């Protein structure tokens, strides 16, 4: 997890900053967007919304069982909030469809 201190040092050294996709809802993203705005940074979102494909996860399970991945997937599915420009993003790129209806 990136800390505010690391974020600030990266800004001071004119570095690009990537915040991982575990910030799956507005509440989790807000502090990072606020901090980026404070530093007048361009804020881009790459939305890797999960496809729910447990088989893909099991190809490289990283030490987790299928049941554990199902729990992770359920958590992300029930807590995910689609990013919006109203949150403060300059651009949002959807890289996968989030559900069959989109």
C-alpha cells in the first residue's frame, strides 16, 4: 500500500504515481484524488473491473485456493463502485466490461 509520505516524495521528484485497483469504491479513492488535486496532477483512471473469471485466477493462484478467490471476487463484486468523472478524474478508461449488460 502506498503511503502519503511516498506519494509526497514522488511528487517532489516529478514522478508519475499509480494507485492500485484495490481502491474499488468512491470512499477509498477520495483521499488519493484529493491529494492529486492538491498537487495539480492529472488524474487518470484505468478501470479493470473484474470479469469474475475464477478459472483465470486459478491459472496463477498465487497460493490461494479456488474458494479463497471466490471470496475475493465476491468482496470486489459487492463493494465495487464504477468510477465517475464527478469524483475528479480527468479521464476514465474502461479496460474490461464490468457485467454482461455493459
